[in-house]
């Protein structure tokens, strides 16, 4: 599957380049959550050396890798450790495309933060807070702020709180030499225009690794007995609970989590309905309810149209020469057709 994904991305890159669109494109690889390395529905995915796995409060569940490539990035060929939440991609891409997102009275209606300037120019850390989870059903929470992480409770009775997925000696990582050879021989490396040297690849590979510095006398954490605090910058593998050493920070984050918990909407999970089993519908995940009337459906659609108005005309605080815009060559451009519409190359807009 990964090989075919590699082939398809290469084909997309070549097509964008052939149509003179690659200079105005952004390519992003992103994962959604950690692998279920252990237990029910487990697979061969590995989150090692991070702690935990999918559906847990630990970094193995929530910390993921991403790769972004674009000629529009000013500071390229680097490893970024900036905090980015998955909700940040919407306002980030909207900003670079010149789209103004709907605004509430005091803030944006979306939870994300525009990260384009930080990504492009390496200007710092726009996001200081990440609320991973406040789960009222399973009773656990995970919250990060300014390099500290607060964990209270966990899932599976603590059975998934270990470190899973370490490679064995029979399946080692490729050496630097093997990896460099593979990268330099790819078609994208030859077509992208970015100069990649062996030393640069070694540097990026080295600095993309997560290194766990196990303390001599770590304080273990059992969040089923007591909430824990971690210095997640220097202890990304969550080995040492520092709540006793940092009592003021511990209480500060605990208070913030409790405040957020009180303000949060209560879960509206419904009990499962056996009638929704795909086996009852030819193996297809589909709508199965028969009791909704045409009037109820019309009311739902009307409510959604009020809550989600049409996106207003494009606007951005970014300079025009770094915005992605679509140029309309003819009056009507309802469907994307490169004979009618096309991306205007950067710094060549009318």
C-alpha cells in the first residue's frame, strides 16, 4: 500500500509540474493518530519509543509525524518541532489561499490556528496549548501547555500504558547509506529543484528522531491513582512524573482542565442500533433509519444553512505575492477545467 501511495504521489507531482501548477502548490502528508500496536484490533504499526497507543492519553496516541513541501515555503529542508494540532490545517490553508473564515464575536468559529507564517518562515510557536482529550465516558483527560503535559486517568484499565512496537534485530531500520541512495534516486528528488546532499539527508534524519533520556531515578506515573505531569519537551516518552517537583504548575493545569470540563458540552452518544449493521445492507455503511420525515429533513437542512453560511469573498492578511489564488479566465467557471480556470503563478497576478 505504501509503495502504491508513493507511486501515486509521484504521478500527481508530475501532472502538477506538467501543467505549470507545481510552483503554486502545497503537498502535505499527515497521519491522524497512533497505531493500535497491542490488544484488540492491533496491527504491525509502531509508536515506539513514545508511550501508549491509539485511544489513550499518551504521546503514542496523539503525537504524529507530518511532511510538508512547497516552493512557497521560505525556510525549507528543516525539521520543525512546532506544536500543530490537526485543526490548524484548515485556517492555515485558508490563509494562504486568501479565504476569510467565519468569525464569532470575539474569535474565529474554528478551533485551529493559522500556522503558515511559522511554517514558512520558522518564526516561532503560534500554538501554546493542545487539549488532546476530556473524555467524560471513559473518564480521562490529556492537556498540554507551554511544554508541560497533564494526564488524569487512562483507558483499558492501564493495560495500554506501556511502550510498544520496538523493532527487533531481524528487522532493523535501513542504514543512512541505504536511505540516502533511495531518496536521491526518486523521481521527485530529481524534478523538485531542491538540492539534497548526503550530509543534509543525514542531518534531517538525525534530528527527526525522538530520543528518550531516561532519568536515573524516574518517578513512575499511574494516572488511575493520581494525575501526572510531564516535561514533554525534555521527556517526550513520558518516563518521569514531575507533579511533586512542580506542584504549582500541576495545580494550574489541573484547574484549567477542570474549567474546560465544566464548560464542555456533555456527550450525546446514543446506544448502538443493530439495524445499522452493514451486513443488513449488502456490506455497505449507509443510513438505515426509516422514521425521518421529509419535513424533518428539510428542517435539518435549514438549520445547517443558518449555522454554516456561504464562505465570504477571499481575503487574507498575507501579502498578495504569497497567496494561492484561482484565476478565472472566463466568466463562468463552475467546475474546475484548466481550459477555463487555472492557478496564477506566484508574483504574476494581474
